[in-house]
C-alpha cells in the first residue's frame, strides 16, 4: 500500500501585526481528497491557529492538515514570515 500523498502548499501572502501575531494566506492541493483549498493560518507567538489546521473544523484530509501545519511551522521557524 502506498501512503504517499502529493500535497501542495503555496503561501500567497502574510501580514505581521502587533503582539507577535502573523496571518498567513495559503492555497494548495489536498493529494488525498483530490481537492484544491485556500485558507488562512494565524500565528500567535510561535503557535499556529485556524480552522484550516484544526483537527475538528478542517475540511482537509488528516494527512494534508498535518502537512500544512508542519510545513507552515517549518517556514515560520526559518523566518520566512519576517
């Protein structure tokens, strides 16, 4: 069984606001469900929040949701949203 999914994530824009908050707008493709998506994730401090990555509110497959969360956390830790 092949569990490899070809998820795609593209950062469209980001905006930093006060109080260590950063909004990141993304588009992508959920390789498991075969659906395109768009959404926004908010970083408060170093933690990401938003329906797109929330386990109970996200419309993404679980593998894609984890991919998006992990990818954005990596980009954030690398200073890509400065």
